[in-house]
C-alpha cells in the first residue's frame, strides 16, 4: 500500500511510522505545509521524497486544500496519514479521502477535541489521559476511532511531562493502526464504528 504522510513540525509520529517498517507499506512521500518542518530532514535522510505545500502561498483554505490534494493525488496513495498536521481541512478535502485518511489526536476522544489537550486535561483534573487514532470525517476530531492508549495523570504533572508520557504511546499506536489498515483489517460498520478484523 502507498502511504502519504502529512506533517507540520517535528514529525516524530511520522518517524515512528517510518521506523516501524510496516510490511506492505511504502511511504510514497512526506508533505509539509511548513517549509521549516523539522520532520522533513528525517524523511529526506531516509530516502523518502518530500514536498512542501506552503499554506501561506494560497489565498484561501479552499485554494490550499486543492493544491494539497493535487500534490497528494499525483502520488496515488491508498492511505493519507496526518501526523501532527496542524491545519484544519475543508469538508471537500476530507470527503475526497473518505475511509483512507487517518489522524492522531493527543487525547482520549471524545474528550478534549481541538488544541491544548494536555493543559485542558490537567485543568479538568482527569486521572487518565491519552491519545486516539481515528479516521477523519468533516467534524473535527470526531471520526471513527481505530485505537486508543491511556496514560495516568500523575501528581505534579505539568503540560510537558504529560505530553511526553502521551507521545510515547502515540509512537506505539500510530504504527499499529497503519499496519492494520495496510493489512486490510479495518472496516467501518453501519453505526460508524471501526471493526478490527483478526489476523487471517
Ligand atoms: C502530536 O502530539 C500529535 O498528536 C499532535 O501534534 C503532535 C505532533 O507531534 N496532533 P509530531 O510532529 O508527530 O512529533
């Protein structure tokens, strides 16, 4: 399966997926909306083609998404992976990749959609927090859940400590979710929930 990974920054989740060397997965390219994204250097040093589609070069979200879609479609991917991609995508874009667009979000959805999840978890006083891989649908951070991981919130945690504990789990569950997709083990049932088929 051909995979395109979209990043905006550090790219540590992209790196985890690349390092996992998932059987049957070929990373066709890494695309960033920011020319200075740290993850681009890692991808290039691993022989993965990189592209930049700079959102600042486009007059509107629609124009940016159209350019991004052109760049993605040229690579004919089976799966598009959002890995710390920090742009809200238009419904048109999301629908174009229906069923083949994954995202990782740093909270236990449906708790804490949106930004600043670790800070908000601390403020809410939750005792557990975590991360979610989900299919992307037009409603932000609301699509069918593929896999989640839980971490404790510990006394004395600050945002950085909690984020670091969650990130370890992100790096574990995102390659897992991608490997399920690549092995054709994921489907979405009539109620919009993800079924993970047993290995055949
Ligand atoms: C991750 O915490 C991801 O869940 C969030 O942004 C962060 C990206 O980190 N959406 P990286 O770029 O993968 O290192």
